[in-house]
C-alpha cells in the first residue's frame, strides 16, 4: 500500500479494554496466502460475482459451473471441532461446511457462502447468497469485533425480508457457550497449553545449554538466547521472553502487545536426539526445529 494516508488505521485491544491504533505492518512474508489490500468497491464486486453466478454489472468474470464448484459444501465443520469459533460465528446455522475457499452454512432456508479476510488490526466478512442474488460485505479496522457476526444476520434478514431478531443477544449466548467448550485435538488444546503444571521441577541443564539457533527447512531459524540470566526466543519473527514451566517445557510471552493480545503465551519444549542431547526444539502446532552445531 504505497499511500497509507488514504487508508484507515488498524486497531487492537492491547489488554486495557480500549481500542488503540497500531502501526501498519509489512505482511510480505504471508502474502502468498492472501495478504491483499483492497477497497470496499472491489469487495462488493467480488462477492456480488459469486452471488450472481460469476457475472457482475453485465460482465462475466467466471463460468457459472466454476462458481458452483467453488461454493459447494465439501468438508463438514463439526460443532465440537478443534475450533468452536467456526460454529460460534455462524450461530444461526444448522450445518456448517467448507468448499473451495468458501464456507457454506444455512440461514433462513438459504445457503450462505462466505469467507473472511484478516490482517492484524483489520477484519472483513463477506457473504454471497446465490439463491437470492444477494451479497453483503462488512469491513472493520479491528482485528476482532463481536459486532460482525450479528451484523451479518441483520443485513441478510433485511435482504430476505424476514423478521429481525435480537442477533446480538443470540450471539452472546452462543459464543459464551463456545468459549466454555474446550478446544481440543488428540487430547490436547488446539492452541497448545499444558493442562497442568508439575511443581518443583527444574531444567535438566543450565539455561545457557538451551541457547542457540534451531532450524527448520520450512520455517527457518528460531534463535534462543540467554540475556541477563533469562532465556529469550524469537518465534518466527515474534520476540518473546521465556520462563521455565516444568521439566523441559517453557512458556514464551510475546513482547509485542499486539501479538500478545491474541497469543498471550506460547509453549515450547526441548527433546533429546538419538544421542540423548537436548537438540530438538518443539513448538506444538508449528514444527520441530533442530539445533545447529
């Protein structure tokens, strides 16, 4: 984005319950997964095209069969799956599924296809409803906003000409239940954290023995350093202060308040190689890194 003066500023709750402006960040490293900056008009064109069989304003962008292939439900999303938010954000649905880059769920007897776009401090939700030839797009310059899901249903109910309900209250009731549900996979929390702490344990070697560079062919290098008697770790570009948890498990706390607002802690552990040396760094849900000689 060459001219940020024409764009809104990203906002985050940095832990004080208030929305604060944060800097625009460079997202080049993840742009291959969809790091795009666009306008409301462009988003309107995109979602309208999928609501209208690939055509918008008299111009065909995609074949109708291509659109339907992308929007068709393919993979079931479970209510008690590894990430309850997939259901909680679509709290009026009886089914939630995933197609080719698009969610599919039902509302008021219609199939709603939608997807989000999020970068730090921004969140977009767009819906396409082919049976009604209706599209809805919501932009916000907050990374998280409880208004987005209820607003989606308010807009769709208006477009369908059906009775409006207290979408906020319904969302709060459903979301509260989802937050209380554990986010587990294979018996461990989806965003990994230990389920308990073994008191009285100590690292098996001096902290200096853990320091070094740990490499992975895909994720690059994670440096661990000993600074003023404490470990620090840079987890893929996120500097953290680390502390011993138990046995060979450590807890990292991001220094960046923006990162910390949604990843308050990141756990990692050390494992032995075939020779018994603690040369393997394991960051659950990410990868195993090997210590460089």
